[in-house]
């Protein structure tokens, strides 16, 4: 470990290192303009020839990765401004007394804030990558609400898992319902004239046999000996 820094600064860093910035504050920090002669301090995009061949999932995945890079690159800008002011003193363009100390401190804090935000976002992405390998009832560990520290799932993982187990158990008890087998639908037998099947309507070779035939008692002239169909 290196020598300690001012405790006020250390407390601020430890507090923000694993927390995302509010959306409005992040938007403000990302609005910093890049020096006109530092044209390469920007997120690298995929070449158009390759981009046009990618499918939507691959494009979306790359865009998410670009968003992770943006705070890191924006954090470079205030560091550049600090370095530039110090170089001016070194080159005797300005004196130490002319340095705006408050402005330098603000620039340094902005850089730390952006890097802390990027670190938190990267940790969330790492969690998302691990989600498919976790037991389904504990995949909630990957949610943004789970605190993180020097351990990806926080310092009190056993307690967190225990709490989730209790919550899942209560949830099952509350939502448990008895399932009844649905009875087969009742079909009322039809007595309409059209539903009655007569022998004359049956396909050839599928005539009813036995006494149950509806044409019982009617002479069948086709059965006379010597008759050919």
C-alpha cells in the first residue's frame, strides 16, 4: 500500500468507486469538450464496411461497449487540462501563484468521478455475463440493487443469499395455488335431421352391419344373387 492521502478525499473516493452517477450529473460530466488538437481522444467506431455486415444483436452489443468506453475517455480530458497547466508552470509560461488551485481540484475530482462510474458499469457487465451460470433462484445477485465492493457480489454474500432464500420461500408460499384439472367439455348429443347418418350417405364399402342399421327392414335389391355392381 502507498502512503495515505487526505482522509476527506479518501472517503469521497471510497464512496463513489462502486456507485453509478445520477443520469443528469453524468450527462453534465460527459459534455466536456475535447481540445481541438487531441483528435484521437474519442471512442473507436467499427469500420463501415464491417458495420454494414453485422446483424442487430452484434451492433447492439458493440454500442453498449462504446458506452462503457465513453466515461473512460472523458476522464482523460480533465487530466489533460491539469497536466497542461502544470506544464505551463514548468515552461515558465505562468507562475505557480497564477495556478487556479480550485479549478485543478475540480478537474481532478471530475476525472475520478467518471472513472468510478466506468468501473461500476464494467462490474455490472461482468455480473450480467455470469448470470446464466448462476442458479435461477439466485440470479437476483446480478441486479443493480446488489451492493458491490472489492468483491463483485459484495462483502456479505452468505447473508445476501440467505435473505434471498427466505424471500423466495415466502414468495412461493404467497403465490402457491391449487391447480384443478379442467373437466372435459360436455357435448350435448345432436338430434337434428342433418346429423343422422343414413346408409345411403355412407361411402361405398362402409355400410352398417347388424340389426343396428337404420335401414333395417328395407329390402336391399342389390344383394340379389347374380347382381354385379
